[in-house]
């Protein structure tokens, strides 16, 4: 089961913080990040959460 995240992220297209729900992934550099979709415009949004253990 994939870890999920619910919170805020900055949407570059809307230029505002938006509430979103997304999945937590580990980037190539080893950081945990939440990836989801902006509910207003549909653009992909990311939020860096911290280093994975």
C-alpha cells in the first residue's frame, strides 16, 4: 500500500498554495516527496517532505 499525503503545496500555474491529496514517493536524490494534482487547474504539484530512512 502506497503512503498518501494530504496538505498544501504551491501551484506554479495558479501562483498560490492549494490543498491537495497525493502519493508519497522517494526521489532520485533520496528525499521523500508528495506528488498530486492541483484541484483548480489540474497541474502536477510537488511538496518535499524530508529525507527517506
